């Protein structure tokens, strides 16, 4: 690992953050990430703990936030703020992150319920003598019960 007073060169930092140089430079261009220092030759150096910042950026992106919003939410570390403003900005960022995670959890719970419903109906299909095909509209609606198939099962039949 290349170090300079405990700092990581951009390549080592990219590896530690499980990303690439292009992404790090783009984050810097957008004001999401700032190197801790630069060498006389222009090499970027990062704090090992800046990996956490990159991971948070990626997590927020995965939850659907655009990079401009992430930048606004996270703010610049270089901006001179009082303690109260810093704490409030941090509280807002964490609160929004939690809201996004809870929304994602609700969506995943709903999707899991749909899969369970399809699996339950599929279990009921075990004893049926019909096989999905064009002659029975792919069992839609169910030949035995006359009810609509769960959406996921209908999509697969």
C-alpha cells in the first residue's frame, strides 16, 4: 500500500473503496469527495476513512438518489460551518438515508409477498391435471378455481 503520512494514493484508495479511478475523479469533479492532499506531482491522496464517504455515496445512489442530491445532502467538508449546522446537516443526511432504506424495505417486503403468493399457488398446481398452454390460456384464470393467477405466476406460465 502506498502511503504518505497515513494517506492513500488514489489507486490504493480506489481499491480499498472497491471502485475505480474514473469514479473517484468524477466524485471529486462533482464536489462529493475531496482528496486530503496532493503531491507536488499532482497525485491525489485520501484518508483511509474516506472509504466510508464513498460507500455512503454508492449506498445513496443504489437507493435512487441522484448525485446532485447526494452532494447537497452530504455537503462539503471544507465548508466552514458551526457545530450546530454540521450536526443538523448530518442529522438530515442520516434521516433521509433511513427514509430511503425503509422505503426500499417496504418495496422488498411487497415483492417477497408476491413471490410467496406465486409459490403458494404453484404448490396448489401440483395436484392439477391441467398444464399451462395456449388451449387453456396458460391456466389464466385457474382452470380449477376460476380465479386469476398471482401476477408472477401468470408471467411465467
